C-alpha cells in the first residue's frame, strides 16, 4: 500500500503519576527531515526516538512533539548557598564604603539572586518513564502510519484512474496518426494535380514526399514507450515499499514522450489529444509529489 507524505498521529499515556503525550505531523519533502521537540529531561533518549521514527517515516518533513506532565511530583526543594550569599554581602559592603553609599542590601534582595538559592524539583524516576515514552511514540506512530495509508489509498485510486484515461488518449493518438498521414497524402495529391494539370503525376516523387513527411510526424515509437511507462507506473503503484522517487522518474519520462508527440503533431485534432496527455500527466506528477 502506498503512503502519503502528509500524516498525523497522536497518543497519550495517562497514569495517576504522569501524562505523556506524543504528536506526529508530516508534510511533503524531498528527503526525510525529522525534528523532535521534547522536554530536556528526555534528551538522553532522543537518539532512540529518532531511530524509531526512521522506521516509521522514510520521507517527508516530520515534526514530533513529546510532552510530559508529572502528577506525582514530591514537591520542590529550595537550596540555600551561604558562601555565595556571603560574597554578595561582602561586595555590597565594599561598594557602599568606597562610594560612601548607604548599604541597602536586604535579605529579600539577596535571595533574589539566582545563584544564592536554587530550586530542585523532585519527580518520578525518569529511568522508569523512558520505556513509556517509547511505547507512546510507537502508538502515535501507528496512528500516523494509518493516516498516511488512508490518504495514500485515495492517491492510489485517483492515479490508477488517470492512468486508464491516459491509455484512452494514447489509443486516440494511435488512431488519429495514420488518418492524419492519409489526409496529408490526399491534400498533397490534390495540390500536385492542380499544379500539373493534365500531366501525369510521378508516383515515385509523391511517395518520396510522403515518406519524408511520415518520418517527421510518425509517433509510433512514442506511443509504444508511453504505453510501457504507463504499465511501469501501474506496477510500481502496487509495490510494498517507498515508491515516490521512482514514480516521479517515470512521470518525467511520460511527459517527455507527450512533449515529442505534441511537437510532431501537424494536425489540430492530434495536437488537442497531445495537450490532454500533457495535462493529465502533470496532474499525476503533482499527486506523486505527496507519495512517500
């Protein structure tokens, strides 16, 4: 099943002691651009989370958000650092004496300096929480993959339908091309007859002219290759792997053949068919940009 590069997944693990939430979002990107935002206390498992995400998403700009709320925190402890406080008091007294100022350093102001006191939050044992974070990521990843597969299925059905329409257009090209050649032969014959009047037409010269013209406008090779590319794309869509880059390459080749057909079309009707070919291929290329 093909996957879209656009996806979303979210999962929460809630206990009496904590809440862990993981949210995964992704949009189109040529490569895999992975960004993980998580609390600093989980930094040591970031590499583990990255390795897990590489298994979940091969391409796309992927953002992962991890949040943690501690319900069972055992309180906040205030630590006083007397040596640092003494240094502040000493310096304040020296400045006041040197500049003949009133020393107004109060205890309240002294405690306002960040390094005089420090706060330590006592929380759950993070070592026991880490496995829960990875499990929550795995669950969010499952939802994320499911959302990508749902959109991928829509893309699959739509592209398959467009490929069927392309085959119809190719058949129209194959039908119109010999008709165009025959019409040109008739016009050439009438023009030569008009110029020669009652004189006999040299069939050899006429045949040579038609061969030269046919060589210029013949699109048999292009339609054969185009059919081959359409079959290749249809088969690739059924592969169980990341196929976005391969599909993009095939679409480029299809567009190349359509351009050649358009350039050779010396006929309004055939030109219209070739333009429809190019338009439909461009629609497919746009959709392929969203396939992993």
